[in-house]
C-alpha cells in the first residue's frame, strides 16, 4: 500500500467520525467537532493518558522564563538557540542580530541561515571573549553574547 493510500484511508476515517467530507478545513469545525477530531487522532496514534505537567512542576528557571516571555513573539525574540554552520532556524536570527549589535562588520544578513559568515563571526566573538572558538552557539556562547554590552 502506498503512503498516499494510507493518508486517504485515515482522512476518510477522521472525516467519517466527524460527519464531514475529506475536503473540510479545521477552521470550519465547531468545538464539538474539534474535540471529536482530537479523539479520533488519539485513537489512530495509539495515545494513552499520562501525567499532566503544569507550570507548578517546571524547574524554577524555566517557569520564570515562560512568565517573562508569555507570548510566541516574546519567546521567539528571546530564544536561546543552539546553532552551528548549516543550522536554519528562527533562533539564528537572534544570533545574527546580536552579533550585528556588537559591531560585526560587515553586518550579517539576518535571515536565520547560519552560513560561513556566521561561523566566522561566532568564532571571532568566541576568540575575543575567552571562549573556545568552535563556531557553535550553545549555552555558554549565548550567555556571553547576551552579557557583553552592545
């Protein structure tokens, strides 16, 4: 059986459980249908109930970070990325912006693509701030990037 056939069978099963056609969009479902949709997906994926973890059981630093950055926009802007050459991610934009703020010349293009110029800029920063110049932005490099006055 081809993957497309499996997808069609699953789509028909979900649509049948909801009483809608396979061309129905999620945005058009009412609350009851969305609940039924979630239930059918859980059944298909073999979901089992587990322990729920809320903010009260998170490590203190994580809970504080979430409290300080309540929305997606705030979280993206404050994202502590792990990045190295070849990484393409929103968090890389934060690295690029910060290196530019610290006077990287020529300025890096803020595009989320950690390419050769980003690697060179990170190594430059690391070498000038007592870090291992490996070109990878992990916890230590990110923390130092944020501590250095801009």
